[in-house]
């Protein structure tokens, strides 16, 4: 079995950084170098302020940075030195050309393969860690074979990453499984064993699954599609709950106790966000279309449709409750990241809810404990969100340093990310400072236990997947199908 002394990881993002930090911590005899074209990102990895917020990450990085963990922009040197190279670059949805809005853009993967082919010699194991369409590793292999300059011999493996943001370090240290796909040839099997031996430093062998390359690539897309589908399924039921009097929390509990269904990933919400679910489901849809499987493509497309519907529906409920107009009203939006415990805003539902409210002329006062002001402004200034009116964000959006400031003189408070701190706020203080009737829209159901208390304070409480009988006389007619008809998105949203 090849001895691995040096690892290079191309891409110092949410996957490359944490994954290689944990490998370095668990394998002190291996030197791990994480490289990136983005100088600022590398600078941040080498500083006290890491470029991403992830619980437990700082401690792991500090335990081995400068010892056997290095962050560098010298990509070429790291490729030349490495025995094993992870490709962890981004694979975003294409925004132009064939497959626009659905297919994965593989230009960064191809650039890595070409760079490896240009520089590498001897034997290297090249590992596809990024999420890719099925058979992408075949492209890497062909590029390496066609372009090798220094008599390179290699094996290409698929080793998709299953970490979730916010829990990346625990996921990496205690994974449900590690998946490695490779060639069925003796050389391919040998390379699988070599990669497996790295994970075996801390992962029990029975959790390391080996498959052929295509199964591994497809399993990653399928896993994300199944998870996203569960959220769309429970969100579709939440719509039904709001008009029937059923409570989606109770329904989720009742169905989740069936061990065949299980209780995870059944939290109704404002819709899933993040850089992976939408991208990977769309990638799957595109793959099915390209392979002439339109029925399968349509099936998975519905997961996205329900997610978009849930975001629109929630915004429509806010507008409907606020007497069908939010124009010039102040709305406090608490939470901007796509989930708690991360500063990542990619595809966050908060962006879409903000868009719908801005389309109606609402003034948004946004607070998030981990998202910087520049990021909020950048996300909301994207042409697909700002409706080609770049000044709109400056006119309508204020980013606040604390939640109380955001709620001061607001007509409504909207919770769109489930940060724990939002459960602990002083709601009496907030109520006193808000305009009346004061509305709370709980898009994450984090205030479920507080509804009676909040109503006693005087709030009008609206929550996803539950019809709450209000005690005050300001009842509104929540006919969502009617509101939805009155409130179509003006233009197709960025997807
Ligand atoms: P990211 O955008 O945070 O990081 C990717 C990094 O790659 C960027 O810093 C970029 O500058 C760098 N890069 C791009 N091309 C490069 C090149 N040619 N040379 C050197 N550096 C280059 O992306 P991410 O969130 O870390 O995701 C990476 C991959 O992992 C994607 O395919 C994603 O789908 C997958 N994935 C992500 C997660 C997640 O939670 N974010 C989880 C599992 C899998
Ligand atoms: C996901 C996968 O979980 C992970 O395995 C994969 O490697 C990358 O994609 P991530 O996107 O980081 O991870 O976070 P995840 O916890 O899956 O949440 C995604 C979105 O779904 C978030 O917006 C979250 O708030 C939402 N969600 C999750 C729900 O709305 N309800 C749930 O029950 C669970």
C-alpha cells in the first residue's frame, strides 16, 4: 500500500478547510496543506479570525496549524509534493449556457485536473471530494491521461463529503459513514485501501463503505435529494395544517416515531437553504433530463417547487396578516444565515423572504449574530433579488447590531433562522417597543413553548404549520390560496 506522507487539498472552503483540519489532527504523521486561489481566504485561515464560523473548528485548527497543517496559496508546490490530492473546489449551478440554472458548473474541477496534469509526476491518488454529477471522475481521468507532462501515474477516487454546516466538526469526527468509490481494478482497490487507511485513524472500519466510482458519485446526490425531499414533504404538510387546525409539530412527532420513517429532518420551516440542497437536486434533475428520464426529473423538480412555494407562502402570510400591506412598514427580520451556527448565507430562505417583502416596499431591519453587514447587502443587491434597482437595498434595508434595535418601533418581528439566542430574548421589552398590534412570525417554530406567554404579553403570534387562535380582536383572514394569488413573485426568482 502506498505510504501517504503529504496531502494537498485544493479548495479552502467550508469543506476543504474543516475536513483537512480534522485529518491533520487525527493523522499527526501526515503533512496536510490546504491551498486556494483566494488569497484573503488563505490569509484568514492563517489568522485568529478564520474565514468560516463553525463550532469547534478554531480549536482543531489551533491544535495543528504550523505543525502538520498548512494553508497556502502556493498551489503548484503543494500539488508537486503531495502523495494524495483532494479536490474540494466549488461546483455551483451554472448561470449561463447549456444547463443554465440546473447543471453543475465543473470549470473549477477541470481547472484543478489540468493543473495537476501540468505539474505532477510519479504516482498520485486524486480524490474527488466536491459534489459532482455521475461520471465526473471519468472527465478528471481523461484530462489527466491526455495532458500529463511528467510521466504521471494516478488513480481517481470519489470520496464525497457528508458534513453539514454548523455541525461540521462533530460530523467529521464521528461520521455516520465514509464513502469511497474507485475502479474495480486491483490498482483501484489498492487506492481505496490507501485512502481508507487515513480515515481508519479515527473512523471504525465498519463505517467505511466502498463502492464503484459511479455509485459513490450518485449516492452523494441521492442523499442530499432524499434529505431535501423530507423537508419539502413536511413543509407541504405544514400548509395543510395551517388551514385545517392540525399542528405540524404534532404530525411530525406522530409520524417520526414510526422507526421506518424516523424523526430526523422533519422540522417544518421557511424552506431549506444552503449551498447544497437546491444545487444538488437541480443537478440530479438535469442529469435525469440529459439521460432521457423526464418522469424522474419531474419527480425531483417538485422538491424545489415546494421549497419555493414555502418561502412565498410565508411571505404572503406576513403580508396578509399585516392587513394586506407592508408598504413603508418596519419589519424586524431575525436571522439571515441559512441555518443556525453558521455565518453562511448561500441560498438562505431569509434572502427570498426579504426579496418578497422588499417587492412590497417594506423597510427591513435585519439582525444575525454571525452574518456581516456587507454580506447581507451583497446578497440582497444581487440583480435577481433587487429587481434591477440597486438603490432599493440602500433605501429599504438596515442591518442592526442587536435584535432589540431591529425590533424598535417595528410592526412585525419575523424569525427566519433558528438561532438559540432568539428563544432567550426579552419579549416584554420587545413588545413595549413595537407598534401595535405587534406581530411575531415564527418561521422556525423555535417559540413553540412560548406561544401562551407571548399571547399574554399581547403579541399576535403566527407560526409555520399551526393555526393559533388569537386572543385579541385583530383577527385577519388567512386564506393563503387567496393571498398567494394576490401575491405572485413579480419575476422568476434566482435559483
Ligand atoms: P466553497 O465555495 O466554500 O470553497 C471552494 C473553494 O475552492 C473557494 O475558496 C475557491 O476559491 C476555491 N477554488 C476554486 N477553484 C480553485 C482552483 N482552481 N484552485 C484553487 N482553489 C480553487 O465551497 P464548499 O462549500 O467548500 O464546497 C466545495 C464542494 O463540496 C462543493 O462541490 C460542494 O457541493 C461540496 N459540499 C459542500 C458542503 C457544505 O456544507 N458546504 C458539504 C458537502 C459537500
Ligand atoms: C446538507 C446535508 O445535511 C449534508 O449531509 C451535506 O453534506 C451538505 O448539505 P447543510 O446544507 O450544511 O448540509 O445543512 P442541513 O442541516 O442539511 O440544512 C439544510 C437546510 O435545511 C437548512 O436551511 C435547514 O434549516 C433546513 N432544514 C433542515 C429544515 O428546514 N428542516 C429540517 O428538519 C432540517
